[in-house]
């Protein structure tokens, strides 16, 4: 109770009490303080007994609360393993993405994005190696020859004047 108070401090309090209260009233004050401490301890003891009796009614809730606390302490892998596979962690190893990447021959020391980029680069290099390479570049293609039966448009109707029969296409003159 007096773990934070030293003997010197207790002695100083006793001297002050003798001076303030006086030697004739000091025994009565000590009895009153002792009775107050006893009453406080008795009230605390009664409250504990009463709470313990009331908490027995909640005994049926302790098991679900303990189970919820246990699930809360688990990580996602352990929770899934316990819920789906009755706690068999070895079965969960089949779903380990790092293990699957390693089995597929992908590098697990880099990020998945970098591993995918490297994989695509290797595929592109393999496709480029398989494609035949021409020894000389192909000559540029010449435009197709003009149709000799193509007639020139009549004067006043050029190629861009909206004459669709001659392939003129769109013209603002058609709208206005």
C-alpha cells in the first residue's frame, strides 16, 4: 500500500499529525482512519463477489469471444487454412504464387511486373529468331498503274468537287 512512500516520509506525516491533531485526539483519528480503510476494503470485496456472480451468467459468451479473438490473431493464410482445410497448411502450399512462379520457370526475386516484362521480351526474341530474314530489303512498291478506261472529269468538276462517279469524294460545294 505504501510502496511509493519511504520511512522518512511516513515519520514526517506522523510528526505533522501529532502537531496538527494533537496528542489527545490522535488515537481517535487513527481508529476512524482504520475503520474507513476496513469499510473500503469490505466494499471492494463485496463488489468483486457480486460481479463474479453476475459474470457467471455470461459464461456461455466466453467461448465464442475466445474463438473470435483466436481468428483475429491469425493471419489470412492461417485463417483460410483453418476454415477450408481444417488447419492443413501443406495443402495451402499448392496455392503459393511464388512456388507456382518458380515451377513455371519465372524469376521470383523480382516483382511480378518485371518478371512479366522479361517473359514477354524473351517471347519476342524467340519469335524474331524464328521469323525468316530477307537477305536484301524489298524494293519499294510502285503505285498501281492508272486505269486506261478512266476518263477525265468534265471541266468545272475536278476530282475534289464531290463527283462520286469519278471518285471525287466530299466537297463543301455539295453542302452549300
